[in-house]
């Protein structure tokens, strides 16, 4: 039986291993000068990538509709020296709104490989990535992100904490950006 293990916990950002191949992230964003719900959309998702160009080698974000996007991400090859392959994500993302919860649900696209990926890179095969943004007040949202990788995806234990540090870096930048917006 697997028990949850906190892999990274710093400045209100928590990265937890739930079970084998299942992880969750938890953090909050607050800004008294803006209505948080108004900025939680695909532009926020694109901002995540735009603020972290040192993490992503290639980003292609195609908005299909107001509630649907196709995203291709090639991560920098952080683990090359450890003999691990470079990873990319190729995902279909949908947005749903239910009362005070805005949810982004993503799944890997597996039926074909996106263009512009190095031939030796491998798909970061996600069965589900569900990001729930719970609007606590007009100025605060709690983010709960659950990631379930396909059973074929192997995340070596030594890499888990490093992944947590990279995710912390990514979301800290977004949090700082939003918390410093003035209108």
C-alpha cells in the first residue's frame, strides 16, 4: 500500500507523490487588486510557458475554441547527464467551469507524434492532468493539480525531487507575476 509522501514543500507550494505514477501539486494565488477568476483561462496557461522559457525548449499553444486547446511542450534536456531521455508533452486540454471551480483537464495525445520533436525524445505520457482552481474569494484561488502518468511512464525516485524543484520554479514565477499585477 502506497502512502502519500511530500517530495517538496516550500513557500506555500507542495508537491506530493500520491502513489506510483500519481502526483499532486497544491498552491494558492492571491491579489487584492484583481478578480482572480477573470484571469484563470487559457491566457494564464500560456503565461506559465511564456514566463519559463528557460525550462521549455519549444512551446506550441493552439487554442481550438474558448474551452479547448492543443499544447506541445519540449522540456529542456535536464537529465541528459543521467542518461534519461528528453521529454515532451503533447496534450489536449479542456476547460470547464462549475460554480466557483475552474478546471483544466488534459490528456496526452498518443495517436501521432507532433512535429519539431527531436527523434530521440520521448512522450511524457499522462493519463490525466487535472488542475482545479477553486475560487476562495474574488481575490484568491487555491490550485490543486493532480497528475497521473501512464503505467508505462517511469519516473525514477531520484528524479522526483528535482521535478518538484522545477515545478516550484515554474509556479513561483507565475504566482509572483499575478500577485504583483496592478490594475
